[in-house]
C-alpha cells in the first residue's frame, strides 16, 4: 500500500499545503505544535473535510481528485479512526461497542481479525463491562479495538493520548507498541508529543503552519540540526537496540547497537527484546581523552560531524558512532576551551540513569 497526499485547504490564519508520499507500512507521525494543521490534514485524508484542492490515493485507489471531480465518502474509504476523546456508546458494554465497528464486515471477520487486537490491547476481561465504568486508558483501548473491528485499510489516530494523564499514557503506550509490531496495518498518527513519536513512529512529518518542513525516517529526522527539533529543550535521538543482557542485581539492561553496548537502568526486560533507546542531547557530554574511573558507564569514541550554535550560548554537536548518530548539547564556553571542530575524535559520555527506553 502506498499513500499519496496532495492537499490545499484554506484555514483561518494560513493555508494547509502539503504534498506527501507516506510509507506503505508502519506508523507515520504527523508532528507539530497545536494549530499547525495536523488534525485538518487527517480529516481531509479521512474525508471528514472535503479539501478545496486535493489528490489523495491509497493503494492505487483514488479517494479524492479535485480535477476529475472525484470524492469518495468516508464510509467507502476503509479507514479506522481514533479521536482524542473516547466517543464510545456509554449505554453499551465493551463487546457491543466493538461489534458496532464490526457489523458491516460480519461476525466472522470480527472473530478472526479483531480477536488478536482484543488480546494485544488487553481488554478480554473488559468485554462485559459498561463503558461508563472504564478508566480513560481502558476506554481508548476499546476505541482502538472498535476501529480495528472494521478491518480498515488504514488506521488514523488523532492525538489518541492527549486527553489522558501521564499515568494513563504510560499504561496505554505499551499496547500501541504491540499493535505496531504485530499488525501489518499502516497507521497515520497525529501528535504534538515528542515522547509518543519517539516511541512509536517509523516515519515523521514535521508540520508548521500548514507547511511540511521535512519528512523522512524518524531516526534521521531527530538528528538533523537544521530542523526545529534540535532546538527543543528535549532534543535528542532515538536508536533501535536489542537487549543482550539484564543484570537484576543492579537493574541494568545491556543494549546492543553498532557492535557496542549501552547500559541502562530499567525494569526487567527480556533478552533478545528490541527496544528504542532515547538519548537526550542535554545528557551527553564529551571529552578529548578516554575517561577512566568514572561513575558514567557509557563512553564511546565518536567523530564530530556537525556543529550548530543555538540560543543561550550553547552549542549542539552531531556525533557519529559507527552507523549511528548522537547529539550533545554543551556550553559555547566548553566548545571553545576544548577547541572542538568538525572531524575531531572525542569520547561521548551518557549516564545510565539518563537514558530512556
């Protein structure tokens, strides 16, 4: 499946103008601050808004073509939609809500395809409960199961965790990660949360005032110093790693990457498990000689490949560790005193307690 989107749609303060080709699998995140046009883009893709000018095609099927006068209504697009609010039928129980999503496909479709989603979302024990009695996180899991019950070609998610508190977000994120890994369904995920995008997205579209600043693989986008992402206080990169060892005595996981290892303080994880490692630039320091007898467990030889001055008399360094990239934010004073320059070999240090997985 390929997703081609070319849309022009006037908004109050600016015009949404996007021209995108999204990957045929995985999660494509539309990322930007509130009011940047993310939800409007999603609604145009769904057919909830009939864009003024648009060419939208999914897997070779044209959903809208203004020039040809074509517009496929929402119910014929084969989409599942998850909104910010749960939008469940409170007078029905969980199973009845899910069956509502499956009714156009028939029970056989529900039984064969959605049963796995119910298991992955951990809602088997909730099927007989009234939706009014569920927590916010439970409700959103039911909403996702209902969206999947219609066997959609494409799943659209509009800030599905925005209405949840931090505890509920952490409760539901692992389920979204499971769906990502286990289902072959392409997902377009709208968010203004860097943490959500870091954990879930494969492809990232950076939207600002209706325009696409950049679009590409998530891992590459976070490491680009020419994008606003690198100016944010929580700037950093995301690496895909594999758990090679877990030391229960010290609660330390050893994560393999690039024939090297990161040590991370974390709860129990399974050896062989693939995890995403978030390294924030503020947690990375550099030195010119290999550190000895240090409390910092993670130290790697790296090359400086890019230097960018950022507000606050600070400098952002782009460091290459083999095939991977790490960012380091340091003071301009430190950069000057160390005489840092492009191509210089340094040692990057990252505290184990600072790493996020």
